[in-house]
C-alpha cells in the first residue's frame, strides 16, 4: 500500500493508475474503494468531504454461495 495523499491532489490519480490497483478514499470516518474518476462522485451518505487517498491492490472477487435448489411442491 502507498502512503496517504492529500485529497487536493486527486486529479494526479491518473498518473498512478495501474492494472490491479484501485484507490482508497477516506473522509476520516468513511472509506470508499474506487477507480480514478475526476471529479469523484461521492456516495450520498457521505456528510464530510474526502481528506486523503492512496493506491491499494484491487480486492479479489468474492464468490457467493450457490443458490439453494427450489423447494418441492407445497402440500
């Protein structure tokens, strides 16, 4: 993981883009993983503006459990 960078430098994320890398953005209370999108659209539940960001490895996809088979006819 890289060091935290002041969010004022968010437009510089374009130079940091690499395959397998995403950006962790934080406002101190909340965290968002995102690609480099300028300007960054924030989730509607964020009440504070972002303070810092850093490049992190993209999380591996998690596979969900298979759906259970349908139940037989109800009698």
